[in-house]
C-alpha cells in the first residue's frame, strides 16, 4: 500500500481575514493570490491521492469479501489494511476540507454552483464571474442610474436570477458579501451629495441596495453582509484630475464559506 503519511505533508494554512474581499490591486493581493494558487495546487494533489486511495480501498474490500467466503487465513490481514485505508481517507478528507475553508478570498464552490454562475455571466452583459475567487462582479453603470443607489428594473431581474442560483441547496452553505466601489469622480450634484455625501457613502448605499434586493428574492438575511469601499480599491487607474474610470464603478459579490 502506497500512501503519503499526513505527518510528512507541509501545508500552509492561512486564516480567512478581513482581506478576503479586497477588490483592489497591489502587492498584498498578489501575495494573497500566490498563496491561494499554491494552496489550491496542494488541494488538487491531495484530491488526486484521495481518488487513488478510494480505488485501492474498494479493491481490497472486494478481495476481503471474496476471502471471507473461501475461509482464507488472510482475512484479518486484509481487514487491517482496509481499516488503515479508511483512517487515511478520513484524515485526508478532513485536511482538504480545512484547507478549502481557509483559502483567502476564495470559495471552493461546488461544481453545480460554479457552472450555473458561469452560464449566468455568459448570458448577461452586466456581469462577470471569477470562478477562482468565487466573485460575481456587476457593472454599477448598468445597475444604477448615475449618482443613484436605486437598482434599475433590468438589474433587479438579473439580481433575481443570481439569487435563485445562490438559493440552490448546493449554494446555501455559503455566505454572501456585497461590496460597493466607485471611481474617484467627485459628487457634484447637490441632490446626490445630500443623499450620498461621499463616494464611500454612495458605494455603501449601493451595496445595501443590492443586498436588500437579494433579501427580497429570498436570500436569508443572516447570509448577507455589505461593504463600501468608495474610490479606494480601483481595479484600474482613474483618469487624471479625478477623471474617474467606468471599470472602477462596480458592485462585487463574494461567495464565501459560512462565518468567513
């Protein structure tokens, strides 16, 4: 029997922290992404070993069943091998689960959920989906009128489709973080400024509006939380002199393990 002892595995486990939903750029994100990639490769390797161990266990179990019928003296030895494999399998499964739960900013989504979200993004011109990070990104210019936090009727239908996916049995084990972002253009109109004094207010209010829409669509409130980053987490540089950039105006929805 060939298997890797858990005591020889060197695994870096990083606790999920507040940076799990950082949407900006910089060395912190690069370091996080590198750590995630390393950990995901380790998870993939362990899962491959798990498959091989299951196959070996099943073959030994068949051999044991046949041996019981013939009264072969090797029954006890085979039982011990099967028991050892079962123990090794259980430990590896627990390790993989722990590693998946502690990926930084990454939700190891079930295949059914990831596939549904990929199809959802492919059919919508206002949505992008990053399967490696469990991230659905909405373009704010298509979600809201300029300077407003009111979700448009078209966007509401799109959010409803997303909510239906996230209410599937496979997705209900995950929480949802809604993060609002703006570019760096100043809020100039008096009516807008009265309702949203700063870009951070506008980003927060938009995140709350999207979360409220998802709650209306049946998402349990306890699964939802919101963040408002304003102009401080751009995905691209803004134009000079507070000229802004449409790509920075967005709402990001992170699908994370419960309690993250």
